[in-house]
């Protein structure tokens, strides 16, 4: 049976690592940064440009009012949505980010996961594991959270982090291996395989 | 190590059954309706009265303005909170409802769980398993949800069903045994035992 696992995550929660471990346990492809590369290919923009725009909503209302064609960030979202749909249509996979829960909301075999963690754990992870340098990590993590939430709300109209919208949500403090194992266990029963 | 698992659940999601199964797997006591009995003993009111009041907030603002002592529902909430604290202090246990996540928010070894399910699954469960008779089950389930959320918000000031507030949230469609197994797996790693 074909299925798609989509993961939304708080910045610094380790959701990406959990997704990678989960995909490896299930023996299926994992997409995260590949979304950027594939969207760049589809849209004709550079990977750097897509990466920068991929978590930013349309810049201004004035811009939308005066432009006759779609703003670039909206065009990129549409290109990325097509990439997400194509990946899900091809084979079972794990997709992190890209508002894939929204884009794929009507397909069969969709499993939605949300990963979060207390702010101090996330600050520590970003400082120690993410190769990010910042004078004020707390401020940086909060800013990245806000950016992600705003982007998500703008394109999906969904609320961020509502338990009811997910099959399973986890505080990643239990560790990436445990989280991946738990999600795998849930999925196997939920999808009956 | 002593720990307390608190479970909040949507009406008809089977959260109580999951809690009971979890407690049985872990070999620790389970409290749900016992909260009513113990609160009745503590407060001097009848079990029926406590049950009726235990998911209702204070009736009216006028009442609060003109009464010099606390409204009965507030008194009952305080009595129930003391019951919850006493149970958690005594030994490891599973507590369903009673705003126990709020009452126990500062204790060590607290694991917070939220159980939900799609509305149609909940309607079916209430009709088939809960011994409830209603002409309009959808309306009944929605009303019970609303009552539970209002009570929870009134006494805790927390939002209902926010993923970040829980260690783990689950859509119970995967079945009570799988959910209990998954929560047990999470807890054992999270609490390192």
C-alpha cells in the first residue's frame, strides 16, 4: 500500500532527523532539502533563491494589489506544491516541510506528524548541532519559529500545532530514535501493514 | 522513579480506555471515575452532584459577584485538585481528566497525553460503546466537547488540544491497544526506565 508521511516541526526540534531515521527504518525515500532542488528545477530560479523564499510569505499587500501576475513567493509555493504532489504520487515517502500536509490533504494513505520540543532544548540543539552562529540563540530560534508559522498560515490558512490536525505529535525530548520508532509503530497499525 | 501520566481526551475518542490499558501495562493505578468518588468524599456532596458539576464551570457572573464565598463548582474544583495532588504524591498512576495536567504542572515525572479522533469515529463509538442514547449523536458529541473545553479553559486558562502542551498526542483511530503501547514506549524512554 502506498502512503505518505508528512512532518511539520518546530525550528530546532530535530524533526528533520526524526524524519530521516523514520524513512530509513521504513526503507522509503526522505525529502527535505530535495524539495528545494526540485522546486528550483521546476521554477527556473536558483536553489539559493528558492531556499530563501521557501519560508517567506508574499512580502507586501501593496505588491499583491499592483502586480498583475502572482508574486514570486506564491509562484514558488505552487511549483513546490507540484513537486510534493509528484513525489507522493510516485511512491511511499517521508516529506518534511513544504506545507505537504495541506498540499496532500485529500490523498489516501496520508499520515501527519508534528514534532516540537521545549524552547531551551531547541536552543541547545541549534547551537550544538545546526552549524548556526548567532549572538542571541533564543531570539534566533523564536524568529525562525515565527517565520515558519507565518509562512504556514499564509499558504494553508491552518493553525500551527493543533493536535487534532495530526495523527501523532511528539515532544522530541525522548530522543530521535525513540520518536522514529514510535511513529513507525503507529503507522504500521494505522495503515495495517 | 515516581511518575504521573495525565490524559486529556476529546469526548468519544476512547481516551479513557487507552488510559486504563496503559495503566494495566505499567502495573499502576488508574483514576477516572474514582476522582468523582474521592472528590465527593472530600467535599461532602453526593457523587451524582459532583459528577454533574465536574464538567461545568461556574454558572453565572452575577452569582460570582453577589456571593461572598466561592461558587460550588469552584469549591468542587479545589476539592478535586487536592484529590489529584494526593493521588500523584502517593504513587505512580494514570489520571484521566480533572484538569490534572494543570493541577500537577510543577511536579517531577509528569507525562502529558492528549487523545483525539475524527468526529465520525467518535459519534460511532459513543453510539456503540458508551451506553448513551441520543436522538442526534453528532449534536450530543459536539455539546459534550464544548462543555469539556469550556470547563478546562475556565479553570486552567489553557488552550485545549495544543500539541506543544503535551509529550504525546494521538489520533485514536489506530486502536486503543496500539495507542497504549505507543505511549508506554514513549514513557519508558522519556523517563529512562
